[in-house]
C-alpha cells in the first residue's frame, strides 16, 4: 500500500482565521526589481554585511533576523460575512411566490477577523502578502514590530499566485531587499519570519528541502493556478501567511504561503512563493493593476504520472518537460516547437518538471523574448520564442471592472432571448467563490438586463455601464423559466 494511501495530508494556508480554516484536502503526491518606490542609492535596512549560507558563513542568524524583523508586519483583517452561509441562495418564497429575498428579509451579517503577515518592500509603504490573507477584507490593519499601527488599502491582487499588494501611508520605512530564488539551493539555511498564532514577531530556521513544488492549492482561488513553491522545514503556522522567507544575508527569497499537515498546524514542511515570481508579479500589479501573464503555448505532461498512464497517453519518458501538444496560435508553435519535444532549458536555466517550467515562465511578460532549449529525437536544439498572453498576442492586458465580479458571462443567444421575450442581455454562465457576484444571492443562469437602470444587450454594453457605475451597482434581470424581474444590489470596492 502506498504511503499516500495511509497518510492523508492537509495543505492549509498559513493564515490564522477566526471562524473558518482555509484548508485543502489533497495528497501531497529580468528584470531586477530590487527596489520599488525607493532610492536605489541608499543601503537597504536589511544589509547584514556578511556572506549568506551559500558561501559557508557561520550559522549565526541573529544579524539577518534583526535586519528583517522591522520589515515584517502583522496584518489583521475584518470582513462581514452572512451568518447563514449554509442556506440556499434562493429562499423558499422564490419557488412558491416568484420573488427573492429583499434587503429587509436578509439574514444579519457578523464580522469575521483573520490574521496574517506581510513583508515591506519599499520605504514608502508597499507591502506584499498572500491574497488569501486579505481577500474579501473590508478593513485591513498593519502593525509594525515597534507596535505602530496603520490602516492599509488593497492595491491589487493575483489569486492565481496567491499574492496581494497593499499599501500604508508612511515614509522612511525599513524594507526588505530582493534576493534571487534561482540561486537558492536545496540544503541552504533559511529563516521564516511572521506572526504565527497571533504571537509577536517570531523567527524560525530551517533548510530548503525541495524546490519547484506544485500542490494545486491555489486552484481554490483561481482556475489558472501558478505554483512553483520552495519547500522548507522552517516552522510555519497559521498566521505566518504572507510573511518573508529570507536567506542568512537577510535577503527576501520568498513569501510563505502554505503548510502540509495532518493536524492543521506545523508538522514538518512549509511552502513559499519564490521571490523571482513575487517581484515580477508585484511590479505588474503596481504598473498595470493586473498581472501580465506570459504563456509558452504548450500542453505538457503533468509531473509524477504513472508508467501506465504515460503508455496509454503516448507520453515519452525523458529529461525535461514532454510537449503533448502546441497551441495553434501560441508562442511555441510560432518558433517551431512541436508535439513530442522535451523542453529542457529556459534562458539557460534547466527545467526538469512542469513546475520548474511554470516558475520560470511566470517571471516574464508577453512580448519578452526567451531562448528555449529542447530536445527532439535525441538532438539538442535552441529556439528564440516571443512569449504571448492568453489571447495569443503581446498586447498589454488592462484590468477591467469585470475582473472584480468573479464570473463568466456571455451575450445571450438570439434563440434564448426570443424564448424569454427580451431583445438581448448578458447571461451569467458561472460564478466563482471569490468576487462581487458571490456575495449576492445571484445564481448561475441569471440574465442581466439593466445596470443601474440602463439597458444592456451585450457584454460590451454591460462593460461600458459597469465602468460608469462607480462603487454602488444595481443589476436587474431575469431567470430563464421564471417570471418576474429580480434585483441584486452590490458594492464594488
């Protein structure tokens, strides 16, 4: 019997939450953005003045810890959740009488609080943390190691990588200097800093036990998870989420995100988002408001497939990432990469697994040119590839008000519109767990007819009216097969 079958492991986020635990039941089977919003000529607060553990420095972590503690913050959030989350979205009155709950009948809401950590990355108050720490928060409070507290605002977030950028109104703050996660080696000493279990600043030490781990834990937040974790045995507990992992020179090499545990608390391993991915995503969030995600344009074989499945699917074994197929209009196809090739290097960085490849591609933007090393029929080859976005272009993707809704929408087809007796509208095909729509009583299949009283017949109409609407929005529409118009008020923060 396989060890996986007898030892269930729970992957949980390292955030402390009162009321619920963010858990995921799963068997664990270049730009140099060194400084952000700060004077690059000044010596960073975390400069410890000695070599890191890679070069054989003594295992005295006091200087590194002392330099990083002032740049590590405690994040507390407050959010309002409906007290009746287990009730169906539609009330019994809906099916009996054809109308939904109104505001006067809505169940009361109760505040929920959560706690996590964050890393200051600029002297003017930018802080990086996990998306799951601040997701859905109505109020964010940041407390420094010297007990000073600030109200923070969410700048932008990226659920796919579980990263978020928040900001406080302050100047002259201590901040962490970016290291290079590509240079991190298995066996290297590292320190995790944060506020676990609502304790004061806590420092733990461990070693890097593995690199390029993929756990699928971010799939709880996004349909397109990006994962290539650094695995360590530094003790990380709920409340450490969003805190820094540093090397012995005090450089930031990752943001702590999750732990593997059969109990919900530390039991041996923690997982960290590599800093090279962090700095690129943070730079995108600051400049564009959304991540400019690059794609190579291939379908590849998942890691750790059994030989039986490989044989059945025609997947060859070999060093590198096996290309199962190439996207017709993708970057790989345009550069000559074909089905059956093995991707072995990206800009001279070896890749031996899908997670390693994803981690490298995640540090680039659409339009960047990278050298892809691959092997075909035993012959080593190199091709220049211009990475593209999900639409197959190199255009900058701008953030849209629709991104906040957390839903897949489409213009209603003419046949259904005729059956419903309407000219047009926007049908809500699916609703994610996160986003503005999930906080209403709206159900999938709802057809939006008006935004703040203005008629919409297409998705483009809907987008234009939503951009004009501001924070408070009221949507009117219908459900196929039901009579009457339903109204859903909501707020877009």
